[in-house]
């Protein structure tokens, strides 16, 4: 630990991770001691308490900005933003899961523990500034989501989803790790601050270009960007619906946080065309494939690929403009997509039997509250005003235009128009078709209602009053790009991990 820090300051800077770990371990210890019915309620309550306490603890973490643990972790506005985002998603996921676990008759024990452990990795990814630690955090996050994807164990499609995610994810992680090793060979360090110094000091080593490409492959898989997206539709279709909402937002946000640090803070070489091509392919392939989907989960999976493409547009823009746009987009997308999957998980019923477009026919008349909530989330995904999705796309395309990315912006706008068709298709089915009487409707429990209120409020707030969030994102982006932590002097030269002599 850093000698110039007071005792305990290092631990304060990873306080949310410590809280999540303690509550996750408590869940695993209590699981065998509780009856199954009591298990679902008690362990779910402990998981929710852990996520809420961790969310509150970010304010204590934010008050102690600077470096920790031999400069492997940095607390700044950027990392605080992604901590709050990941933990807010975790809270909503647990609220959504209460009813889902009961209806699907799934044993709850390790489910809530894995959610908390996965959140530990995602939070750590956002504050780590050392590539080996980022890899470890990525693995913590990935292993949890691999298991959660296969939690519907009685269904072959769920086991297939988990296995496919694990096998392809392992290959992607290997690419990232190989890229880390090449970056060490090119710069002599795995610390992002040190890498930045080397890459900005003059001629860039050729090996650094290969390192950047390999790391982008690993992280491109995590954010479901083309051409690394092939796993997404099958995994989303087979995984439990609340977990799909989680997988499509929290791990993506954490991976985007890592990409922001590598691309903008370290000023990684050769990034422009790599990102430009991936963004264009992701938007186009995702939207076109979604047009022909009849399964709502698969449709939203391809939508997720398209939105990864919209986000990548900002990575090709000017660093300060692009970084703040990515942060705002991540927050907006999380609110609307987690909310959409909360509705899908409730409507799917036991065994997730009702997930096709035909099943949603007449939902507007049979369940106006449920249909209205889903309609608002879909409108936000389109990018219509008064929703967070509108300003998210506006800031991304604005950053691209200010950076003279004319063609990439045109591709993005065209794809937004294409995407509007399949989102509106769901709304048309809900409000302009006759209801299917054979599809049962369960009452909305209080936990799900709370989750929907939170996500709807966030979606509308970001669409009506985006200023505070955007201003915070802009300040944090400036810190990130300039490498400034207001209360810390920066890493001392004599304390660097894995620095080649």
C-alpha cells in the first residue's frame, strides 16, 4: 500500500467491493441452513441489502479520491460514476428476481451470491488502472455471469446458453490477456499511467498496435460488438430474463469503462479504424437482424448489438466529447433495457413460455400498466424526445459530428431509423391486435413495481433533465483524459507494479 496514505484509506477506496463480498459470503453461508421457501425471501433480502449498502458506500469512497494498493486502483469521478451505475442495475435486478425465482421455482441460494460477486468484478473493472488487475476483475465478473446464464437448469436451451457463453468467453478472455502481455512487451509496464507515458513519448512500438487489437477483441466480445457478437442471440434467448437485462447492461458498462481507460487515458494506438469499422458493423448487423426476429428476447439481443455500435461511435470521436457521451449513453441504456427485461421476465410466466411477439397481442388492453411501461422503454430505445434514449443518441452523434465523423454519423442515423421499425412493431402488436386469452397474466408484485418505477423514473429524468448527469460525465471525462485526480498527486515513479527494469 502507499506509504503516504493514512491507515485504512486503501480499503475505503474499495469499500463497495468489500461490502458486496461480505454480503455475498453471508448468502453462501446461510443458504444450506434455510428451508427452500424461506431461502428465496431471506437470501433475496440479504442480497438487496448488500447492493443498497454498497451503493450508499460509494459516497464514502468518492470522498477519498486518489490511488490505492500500489497504484493499481484509482478513485476518481469516472470510477464513481460506473460504481453507481453498476450497483443501481444490481439493485433493480434483485428486485426483479424476487417474483421470477418464485414463479420459475428456481433455488435461490447461489443466485443472489453470484449477482453480488459479479458486481464486485464489474465495480473493480471501473476503478482498476493496472491491466493485470483489470483481467482478474474481468474474470470475476465473467465467471459469475457464465453460471447465471444457465440457471434455468431444467431447460436444455439454458444449459446450451451457459456453455456457449463460457466457451466463447474463454477465447475472448485469452485474446485480452495476450494483448496485455504484448502491451507489456511494447511499453515495459502494465500500469495504464506508465503505458500512456511511453505511448505519448514519441514513436509508438509496432507491438503496441497488435496489443491494442487483441485487447479490443476481448472487450468487444463483452460489449457484444460486431464481429464478436455471434454469441449474443443464443445466450440471451436461453438465459433467465432478469439475468439478460443484467448481462446486457452492467458487464457492458464495466467493459466500456475499461475501453475508455485504455483508449482515451492510455491513448492506445491504431484505434480509429478498428472502432470505426466495428461501430458501423454493429449498428447495421444488429438492426437488420432484429427486423426478422419473432422472439422478443432475441429481438432485444440484436438491439443490444446495435446499441453497442451506437456507443462505439463515441469512441472514435474527440476524447473529452466521446468519453462523456459514452458515460451518458451507458446510464440511459441501462435504465431502459433493464426495465424492458423486467417486463419481459414478468410476462414470460413459468418456463418462459410467452416470449414471442404473438404472445404480446392485446397487452395494452389486458395489462395497461405493464404495456405502458414497456412502451415507454421501447420509445426510449428508439430515441424519441422526453426519454433518456433521445439525449443519449443526440450526445453520441453530436460528439461524432464535432469530430468530423460525417459518414459514421450518417450510418448511425440511418440505423436509428431502421431500429424504430422493430421497436414500433412491438408497440403495434400490444395496442392494435386482439388479445390472446390463453396467455395468463400474473398480478404485478410490489418488488417488480418498485423496479419498474425506478427504471421509468430514470428513463424520463435523463430525457427531461439530462444536465446534471451530463455535467458530471463531462467533468469525469476531463479527469480521465487529462489523467487528473483532484485530491491525489498521481502515482509516484518508484511504486509501479509489473514495471520492466
